[in-house]
C-alpha cells in the first residue's frame, strides 16, 4: 500500500504539533510540519509530496503564494485547508479528496 507524504504548514505551533501527531498516527501517512513557508518551500522542492495541509494563522497572501508555488512545482499535489474540527473530520477531508482524485 502506498504511503502518502504530507507537508503541513501552520503558524500556530501547538496546533501544528497536534496535526503532525494525528496525521502520523495513520499507518500509511507520513507528515512533516513547518511554521516558516520558506523552509517548507525548500523541503517541498527536494521531496515528492502528495498532500499539503494548510493550518491556522497563515496570512492570506502567504497561503495563496505557497499554494501557487507548490502547484507550479508539483501539479499533482493536493492542497487542503484545514482549520480544525477534530481528527475524524481531518481524516474524512483527506480521504474524500484522495477518493475524488482516484488515489484511494
């Protein structure tokens, strides 16, 4: 079974840590998190990422620029905005997107 690689960008450190713990709890999901978009971009350029999770406290222009950057360099990446709602909602959001794209 494929392992899905996640990059999580969020400026609220406690929420970022929770998201990392939740995503990494699933057997075939592997996540790394960043609070700095420049570091995230560097990592993104050097790694194949399946899913970008945008978390809380990101400025609107940073969100737009980061999304455009990611889609330019890896057009198949899935970008999901997640601003809370519990682990069940998070899993459902991700699996629904993967299902719609034929990746599940």
